[in-house]
């Protein structure tokens, strides 16, 4: 049984995610898997009866093998886009909380990548000042990570 907070309803799909912003040496940690051409934020679905703060720590550990502490909530992202892992014709409504994590000074992980939907998933560092050269989601990373506001920002993006 899938424990993630999400549901499908006809041509729509909703999901609730907790994501990490991990920055070291002006680079941001992102994930990539062999089945897609783009990079995406570290994090994942919040489980039923799980706080978002607990979810981001769990997800970050699952993807890096390192326990990161939360600094603070930085972004609330409401995202509408077409496509999902299992059905590219559904419109997804996603609410994602992006937590800035405390630096650990770690840039190498002694952790094996895992599969996501059968595809090999890995994490890597991308220079923040060169994010324009990559296909990275969420797209606001390209504009917002170079100067993260001290206030929580709410961002809405509609691609569907």
C-alpha cells in the first residue's frame, strides 16, 4: 500500500511533497534518474500521519544516507502540470514544502543509489550560478536559490 498523501480523481492527480534544499559550496543537491532527461529536487511524498518536517528528513536520508537537520521552511510551491509517473495524461496538482537544510560540509555520499519506478536514481551537485544551463525542477530554483529570502515565499506555477 502506498503511504503517500495523494489521490487520483478522473483526469486529475494530487500529491503532497516535502523537499530539501541542500547547499554546499554554492552548489545545490538534486536527484536524477535514468528514465527522465531532467534533474529534480531531493525529497518525496509525505506519508499519511507524518509531519512534513519528518518527511523531508526521512526522504533526504533515503536519498543520501545522511541525516540533515532543517534550518527553516523557505518555499511553499503550488504546482500544476500534466503528467505523472504512471499516467502522462493526468493533470497533477502538487503542494510541495521546500525546507532549507543545515549545511553539513558533506559533498560526497557513501550511499548506493536506489531505483525509482525501476530506474536508477542518483544525487548530484549542480552549481547554483549555472542552473540556467540545466533542465531542473522546480524551475524557480534557477531564480530563487542565488538569493533565498529570509521570508517564506509562496510560488504558484501553472503548466497545465
